[in-house]
């Protein structure tokens, strides 16, 4: 993170807390940074699950990003409504979600929609619904390359699944999807793990093509490995998401030059003791889905000791020798997991380059 950033909002007294604040210039800077890392945007398919905002998606499009990845039909609808023409839903449509995805294609016939899948009965049901509606959807096989969360096994099982998809009415086999969320560490060891994971998908792509089936896409990697897997022959696109806002969960372990671009404005609501403060950013202000500390404080020195955390309260013990803030003082918080924190808010207060709140952006696709 650059050291030239002043996160203090000049008219913060007009912002009720807890509040999500987005620094527009830093978002633009992050977009330029990832373009520099990837030498352009041709191989970038950013995941919008982090920001879920029409305005941010338009900023990405204005920079030259032409294809996107998302997790939900609501996010896909946001993208299509804002001019995106190539949208990949990186989540298997199951049950009633199948009809929602089919409806998206019917509403936006000129948009290329793609989904992922690893289950034959569900793919057959998707085919049935697409055929009945007279539409075609692209399908990428979701491959398990080591995370063991979802995905078909590499090699022969994925080849067989590609043959199935290729022959199903209403579906078009578009390639492979490989997410490397299990990659850890930093430096060359991290890059090696990411390359090893995605190589499994690349090798499977070769097997599929030897079986006579075109495999145009290999979409790989999130924020932990995109820089490494982007360099591998056979990978066509990388799809990180957190980079747009960044957070301490990745920022403390990965040496990428992104900037914190989305913070939570909080206030001290009580000072129960000389070394204790209570903030108004509890579980409903910053998502607690990661281990404590759930955030770092921009303008509060010393190590924070996280004590009681409730829906509307966060009790903290400040470090010895640090001047205790007073009730009403504003504390700026960098979330440890920004994606789920953004999803808590209906809107973001947007801060301009002069440090003023000037407009509000809707978190259009939150909640789903």
C-alpha cells in the first residue's frame, strides 16, 4: 500500500456510522495497478463479488475490461444491465436457480452467459430447461485442482463430462474453471503452488482436445495466484476479485501493490475504562466470518486487543501508552474480509480525491 494516502474524510460529520466508504481515486488506482501487473486487461475476467456495485463495474468497463465473473444471478443481472456482454457465473445453477439463469439469457439475448458445473444430473436438468426455452448457455467444467470444495476430478472424469456437455441440447462446452483458493504463502512458494494447481487444469484441457472436443477457455485463479497462473501457456483468463478494494486478509500476507479502497467509518460510543473503547461497528458493521482481528484501524495506534463483539458493539482494549479516543471520535477501519463486509451495506459513501464525501453508490447486488 502506498504511504501517500490520507483516509481522513473532511466532511465525515455528515456520514452516520457504521458506514461503508469507498475512495474513488483508489479504486481507479487499483484498476490501473492490475492492468500493469497483467500487461493489460485482455486476460482479466474480474470477479465482482467483492464490490457488487454498478458504478464500480462501469469504472472497470471504462478502463477497457470486457468480460466478468460473478457468483449469483443477481450479480449477473447487474452486469448485463450495465452493458457487459460476456458474463460468467462461477457457481453451479441448481434447482430454482436454473430458471433464474435461463431467464437472464431470455432477458438479455445478446449477452454471452456462461455457468460452471460438475454434476451430470444437474447439467442434464439445465440442458432440459435451456432447450425448452430455446436458448443456449456456455458451460465450463468446475475442476477440483486441490481446494476440495467443489469440482470434478481432473483427467478422465472431466473428459467424460466435457463429452456429455458437448452433446447436450441447449448447452455449449466452453472450457474449464479452476479456482486456487487453497494456495497459501507468498513469494515464489505461493507462485509455485498456484502454477502446480492450474497445471492440472491445463493438462486436462490437452486431454479434452485430444478427444476431439474444443476447449476454448481455462479460467483460473483468484487473488492468491492470478499473477503466477497468468504466465502459464494454456490459461486463457484469470479472475481475481478482492484486488478492487483489497483488505487486510490478503494485504498482510500478499505483497501486491494494491491500496485499501473500501473502509468502514465507525465511532466510539462508550469508554468503559481508561484502556477500553466500544465502537459501533459490531458484527453488522464488519463481517466476523474470519478470525479476529476482524479489522485494522487506520488512525488508532498500537496493537488492538479484541474483546467482546456483538451485533452492534465492538469492545477493544487499546495498547498501553496510547491516548484513548473520546466518545464520538471517528475510527477508520480496514476490514479483514472486505467482500462479506460490503455485502452488509445497501450503499457506499464515495470519497473524492479531495477527501470529501460527494456521492453515494448503491451496492446493487448485495444480499444474494
